[in-house]
């Protein structure tokens, strides 16, 4: 699918299978989520631009590669997006963090914004928007629209699972934003859940119901 990268690394696929299992406990789910989000971050940042820095090793000078440009922004769509942040920040500790509070009205399935906080200078940074589930894409389309209104120009979307319907809708709304996911599942059910999926990601990571 154009604009969509499926991260098929064996460790990612293995951990995702364990997360999908209904017997997996909240503690294990959370640990796996942290591990998998680190691996996903590695892949989503694979092509970042490098520049060179003059340094001295104990044996002499060299020009060494270093990331170019301003610090990344990880933009979490609350609340489930937060589950991905810890692993991401382990790998990129200097990243800035934005929070976009979107919940899905269970009747209409439409997104309702209740919170927004982001660094000022979004225009000059790569923004990686995270939400574990790209289902109807209503929340993610609205969150990316908001980030663009606040200046973001270079955006990537990272999730664990995507439904074909969600990908289509997201790409229609934001064709300039590439999607990275560990799996494209079969479809959405009538309640907007991904099948076979892993259930409600927020409930599984926080032990709610
Ligand atoms: N959100 C979830 O947590 N799970 C789904 O399957 C769809 C949306």
C-alpha cells in the first residue's frame, strides 16, 4: 500500500503476537509495549538526516556522524498513545513530547478534543504522531489536522496495528503523512474495533475495562 510501511522485523512480529493473546496480563502487555515501541522507533527513524561533527577520540580527531536538525517531537494521541512514549523516549531521550487529547465517542465514533499541548516550533521539527491503533482513523486524522494548524509540516504516523479502512481514510485526509505499522489487520467490526486486533489498547495497557 502506498505510503505505508509494515515493520516486519521478527522481534516486532513475535512481541505483537504475545500482545494480541487474550491471556496476556496487563503487566506483560505493558512490558511488551515498551519493548516493541523501541523497535518501532528504530525503524521510523531509520532515514533521519545526519551531519558531521568534529570530535576527538582518545586516539585522535575525526569527523563523526550526528543527527542533523532540531530535536524530534513525539506527539501522543491520548490516552493509548502514551503507552508507546516510554520506549520511544528510551531510544531518543532528547525528543520533545506533544500531547493531543482525543477520545472516541463510543456512539458516534467521532473524535472529541479535550487537550492539546505541543512545543512552539513544530514547523522546524519532524513530528512522529503515535497511537497504537489506526482503526476508523477519526482521531488520528483530527490530531494531525490540529498539529498542522499549529505549524507541523513534516509528520509521520506510527501505530502498532492498522485496519485497511483506517489506512484509506488517513491517507485520504493526509496523503503527505507516511504510516508505519507492525501489521495491517483484516477489517473493522461494527463498533470500530480492529479484527483480529488485540482488543482495546488503552484498557489492556492500563488494566481498565
Ligand atoms: N482502539 C482500540 O484500542 N482497539 C481497536 O481495536 C480499535 C480502536
